[in-house]
C-alpha cells in the first residue's frame, strides 16, 4: 500500500454552539491543525482538506502546515459553503477513491484533537 492512512478532513468557519474552550473558530482550527500535524509525524499519509466556505486565512494555515511535511501527500478543496451533508458526501467520495492505496481510511473534522 502506498499510504498507511488516507484522511478526508472537513473544515467549516462557523463555531458550533456546543464548542468548549474556544470563542473564535480560527483559533480553534489552528490548535486542532497543529495537533493533527503532530499525530501524522512519521506516517505515509494522503490528506485531503475540504474547506467549506472558509476565508483565505484557512487555506494559508493548511498550506503552511501540511504542504512540506515529509510523508504527507496534501491537497485541499475549497467549496462554496455547500454544507454538512454535501461535504460529508465529498468525504465519502475522497475516501472511496483512496481505498485501493491506503491501509486505513479516516473521516476527520476541524474540531478533533489528536
């Protein structure tokens, strides 16, 4: 297998009403993104980030963090705020496309800590 894990990671710029410890979504995403980057150290990873209606600073954040990590095959998709259902469907498509080349498939969200 080419990858140990393929990850489809969804990001939305709206802070959930149930979010704890954060009042700013971008600050939360910075923290969870750093956590994800640390967790991927030393792995062979296919990572696709879906930015759903996100402002440009989100793209810069992910590009800065993941574009140069050894072992991480990173790409991102910018969608025009298509919503939860549509981005979940996109995650399914991405991971189905990766099934033949990855040992594990993982659905990831912007509010997960690793």
